C-alpha cells in the first residue's frame, strides 16, 4: 500500500499536491483508492467500500478480452467466480457507468456475494435482476440525481460513451439499450450500453469525479471541483476535440488524476498500454502542471488523507 506523498507508482515518480477545501464543511479524513483493472476502482474510507465497474474477470487465464464490437459469435458470458473471490472480499455499493460486459459482467455476482447495492441505468438493473440480484439491492438512476447516503453522497451526471469504430459507434447495436426481455443464460449482445453516466462521489470530505469511458458532456461537468478525478484515458480520447484540455479546465485542474480504461484488456502489452497512459498524463500536465497524475498498479491501494 502506497501513501500519497512522494511515491513511485508503476516506476513513475509522483509528488503530493495540495488538496482542495473540505467538502460540505466536513473534515477531510483518510480514503483508499485501488485500481482493479479496465475501468474498475475500489474506494473506501473505513466505513463503506464502493466499487466502480469491477471487472476482475479480465484476469481470468486466457483473458476475457474487451467487448469485440465486430464479433458475430455472441458468446454466453460468465464471471470468473474464483478470481473475484480472491480479490473482492467486501462491497457495500457498486457504481456502473454503463452496461457493456467489461463494466457490468462481474457486478451481479459480487452483489449476491457481498449484498452490495448496484447503482446504474435501467439496462444495468435489468441485467442484475435477471441474474438474481434482489430488487432492494438495485437503485435505478437516469442522470441528474444527487442522492445522500449514510456515509457519502452521489451525483449522477449524464454522459457519453467513447467514440469507437471511427466515430460510427452510435450507429450500431452496442450503443442501444439492454433488451427488455431477458432470461438466463445471457449472451454478450445483451450487454449493450444503455446510456452512460459520470459520477461525483463525496466521501470523507473528498470529492471524487468518476468516468468509465473516453467521452463527456462538457456543460454537465463544468464547474465541478473534485480533488480526485478518475478520467477515461484510452486511445479513443484522441477522437474528441481537445479532450483532456477541455476536461481539465472544466474541472479546475484537480489535485490528483487517475487514468482509467487504459490497460486495453490484453489487446496490447501492458508496457504499450502504460505508455499510452503516460501520454495522457503528459496531456494533463500541459494544462495543469500542479496536478499529480498517478498511473496505478493493479490491486495496490493508494491512501489520501
């Protein structure tokens, strides 16, 4: 476990940046942020454990690989229960940014194992219920909600998916809603996007901005002032005009930025993926030289005071 100060993460020297004023006049206290691979993160404060888009199954021997938008075989997908059991011991809430399999596949299994509550779109909730998650363990959100919970609050922000397939992503079935009539077993094609969200999590006096893909609606995020931002940094960000610069300006140069969705699910070497994330880090630093960009190791918690 690393503490944020002067630390080496993935061989990259990172330096502590001052954090912004405490949120909602609450005293700032410690949290831990852990990268789970793909777009997955674990955030905890000693009271509550929150998972974002957990996809431990990507580490299954042989790998699951990313959702292949050109694959016509439409396989039945099953989570890697043994891998999940090894890595996930507890969860209280699971935030799903959109319903593609590399974001949602593992969440119903984890929810049933830990009794966590899944928060996501109608499509996310539909898949969770078909896979046996009780109704009282799902919260359906539409975008625009700002909910208070016992130990945190959560703003749900409408967003956009990455502009894949040379910007033709929205023309195809993967951009549509999850089918309404589902039954087990569930094929990969059922894991359609179903709409995308960004989340603003306020916890332990921190504000954490959370993305799950490489796109956003600028007017929806402008003026937010998170001290930690988890930002989509995959190659498709380059299809968006001034992606990193506009986002960093909209967010007021957060003290700390984590890249997400950068490891490419085995479609390239880890070294190549890390180089891509480093390119994103350079983009952040050009506009926000005082921002601390952390490219995290898998499953190694980083502490913030």
